[in-house]
C-alpha cells in the first residue's frame, strides 16, 4: 500500500475502501493472467495500479454529485427535479446547516412550533386557513386519505385513477390508506350526477386528482371544483384535491393553463389541496397540505404525521422559495420558473456564443450546429407543453453519439445530454449561465 494511488485512496476514502480496491484489483489481474497469460504486455503491477485507478475514479463518481443538465427537461426527476434558488441554497447552508430555530422561539426562549413560518407563508400565498407540510406529495396524499377516509369509501372519477411516475398509483395509495375506492363516471366523462349517486352512508370524502402526466382530449366532461364543493358541503363531506404540481402563480402564458392554481382551488371551496414542493413551485422536495383548519389540525395530530414530517433543511429552503413569491420576484429568482420563461431567441443567442467559444478551442474537429427544437417541462407536469427552444447538435467523425454522450457524463464536470438521430443535443434552457464556462470545457474535451 505504499504506491501513491493507494495512499490517495486511503486519504480520500478511508483505509477499508483502499484495502478493498487493492484486493479487487489484484484479484482481477490474477484472473486475467490465469485465463490468458499472454494477453497483457505490461507488468502485472502496472495492470493492478491501473485497475485500482479505474475503481477509484468510479468510486468518486458515485453518490450525489452536481451535474450540468443540458437535456432541456426543466423538472428532471432523475436529476433532482427543481434546482434551488440562490436564496434557498444559502438558507439551507447558512441558516439551517448548523443549529437553528427549528422548534425554538427567540422571543420567549421556549420551545416553538416547527414549520410555523413556512406554513403561514403558504397560507398567505394560497388563501388557505391552515397548512401542514410533509415529505412529498405522495406522503401528503397517503396521510390525508389515511386520516380522513380509512375504513370508508372515497369517491373518484374513472378519468382520474392515474399513475404518476411509476410507483405512485392512485388506486394503490388509496388501498394502502385503508380506504375503499368508489369509481364513478367514465374515462372521458364524469358528471356531477355520477358523484351524487355514489354518495352513501359510508362515504369518507370526494377526491379529485390532477391527471398530471396525461391528457384526455375531445369529448370530455368533468364538474367544476365549485359545483363539486357545493355537493360535498350539502352532504357534509370534505372535497380533497391532489393538485400534483404546486402552481402558485398563473403560468398560462407559458402554455401551462391546465395546471391547477392552488389559490383557485381554495377559492372554489376545495377543503384540502395537496401538492409537491419541487415541481412547478420550484422549491425542495415536500408535500403541502393546505385548507380548512379543522381538517389540517386533525392531520397534524395524527401519529403518522410524525413519521412523514420534513427536516430543518427543507423548511429553510421552503421559506426562502416562498419568500420569492411573496416579494413577487419568483420569475427572476426561482430557476425552474426562470428556465420555463426563457424564450427561444435568448436560448439561441446563448447557443451561438457557446458554439463559438468551443470552436475557438477545438477548430473544426467537432461538427456543431444550432438547430430548432423543443424543451420538456418534466416531473409529470404538462405532457402536452413543448416550449420552443434552440439546440446545439454535436457530432464527431468516427465517434457515435452514445460515445460522446458517455464522455460528457464521465468528464470532470458531468454533463447530461440528449441523443437523437445519432447526434448529441444540448438544450441551454436548463443550463445556468454561470455553468457555460464549464460546459465549454466539457465539450472541448471531446476532441481529445
Ligand atoms: C407528482 C404527483 C404526485 C407525487 O408527488 P411527489 O411529491 O413526487 O411525491 C402525486 N400526485 C400528483 C397528481 C402528482 O402530479
């Protein structure tokens, strides 16, 4: 273990990992030698050291690392959905990172209530009476159904029995919560009468689910929230809505008119609305439950809330994110909204500048073009919205797009690209301007 590579591994990753990598490297070289003794021209030690170097680099690639998202998918679930604002990052690192006022009141010096500020901010922004925040929207939906409808029937339209992102299926969440599903209407049309006829002795609540990631178009019908809310009220039932994405301000001018605005749902009389914090809200992973004080307090008092609550880092990020809305600066401050609102022309100009910067390093050894294309909202939101964008297309003689994309992923600063028609495509919509220099370096290194 006196070789410098092993010393470096030990310093960076600990003795246990250095020993394991050394053992594995020796074993792999030994196995190689025993099957084809003539295969390697070099000394076994050299082979062992290069095997160890590879294993070390792989180990360094693992875990949570920053990447440059050049896919143009704004809310990219695999890349952590919404990037945080500068203020949210600072709040997490500088306010909540060490000791903080999580459950402490500076005024009285006594215990305070966790989440109070974040909850009152979301109430102000949505017009809701009360709010409680849990781990994510799936947890919010589960908790609400468990507390309000366990052992009872939940009435839901057949058009809203959706699956969102593989492991969140409305019927499964319902079953796990102990509620029974009472489907009404058809896939494309559900009338107020359908809901009305299904109400009985054992009805727990009426549930609406925003069909985030798919659309039924054409001959469709569904009652408005206000009509449903009137029906629910007449029958003494809560109306609950899983809105999916937490839209806090009108995004219609970006084509996102179909996404429910939380304040509208509250105004229309929905008793509880649930939504995510890291989709169109542009904040951190969280599940908001907002609405009537009675119902929210019932949820907060339930023992399961303790298991699903969020930590101090999340509260810090949520407060900073909501503060941007409160000041009306959300489009300028929150990366998700800023990226959504970027125009094709802005992205085109940045793309042309970036291509020139790369070409000044690499000459013409890469073939690069700026072409028209479409970005993607992602995160299971607005599947039919494709913001027009400009893409940088990259090809290189004797290299497949797969190879180039892999090289970009495994570079010093990982860059995630799209591949189409054997070209690598980069969409600067989702690249921060301050990342462009790193991106230029990453692309330039493809020539090597
Ligand atoms: C995304 C989504 C969820 C799940 O939200 P998470 O925050 O990822 O748990 C639930 N319901 C709807 C309608 C959604 O769009």
